[in-house]
C-alpha cells in the first residue's frame, strides 16, 4: 500500500520525499507510520521501474533536494492498481482506505463503481471477530462487555459504510 500511496500522491503534484512522507503519515495516521527505511527503498524501486522521475534541484542550504513526479508509466500503474483492487486491498480496512483515497483518479465511473461493489459484496458477508462453531457471534451473544463493544462498533461502522456504498452506487 505504500507504493500505491506514493503513486497516488504524486499523481496530484510533484513532491519532495519529506513532503511525501508527511502526506502518507496523514493518510495512514498513527496506525501504520512510515519510516525513512521503508519510504526511500519504495521510492527507489518505483524510480528504477520507470514509474517515478527524480529531479535534483538546489536546496535551501548546501544540500540538494529531489523532487519526485509521476511518469506516464507511473500513472498507468496507479490506474491499474486502483482498477484491479481486490483481495486484501478490499477486505483490509486500512488498505481499502488507501484505495478509496485515490479512487477518484480513475477516469471511468464504471471502474470506480466496480471497486466499490467488490467492497460492498465483502461487507454483506456474515462476519464476526468471534464464532460459535461456524456461526458468527453478534454483540447480543456475549456477556463480555469488551467483546460486545468491539462487535457493536464493528456493526455500526459496517452499517454506515454499506449505506454510503449503496448511496454512491445508486
């Protein structure tokens, strides 16, 4: 998802590595902070693959700064990753939110809606953190107040998201 976030933010404007790291940190929040040790190797992989261009410019002091921008191949790759989002990119909320953050870059509404339909299909499957055999347990099925809280919050979140998805897809 780090590479997708890099491609997505650079589709909006050229950025320096520091700015890019700041944008990614804001998107992922405290849940998954991005370190220089993961960001810069990902940038280098994308540059080496021809998906990003790096331009050196004078810095404020003696250090030079590198501005990153998306190449045509990078834009194509971003759109492909968004269009083809499936599996964990649909079922894992953090990954899905990264997809959602850049989904408007897909120019075709039908492609956008196909991704949203995959998410809605996933959300409409019975699910729970806890099970009794094969049966998912709901908040009313447990006496544990903390598990009930988890299930209550998850149900409300899922209900709100399904409602939003149906509204957008209508």
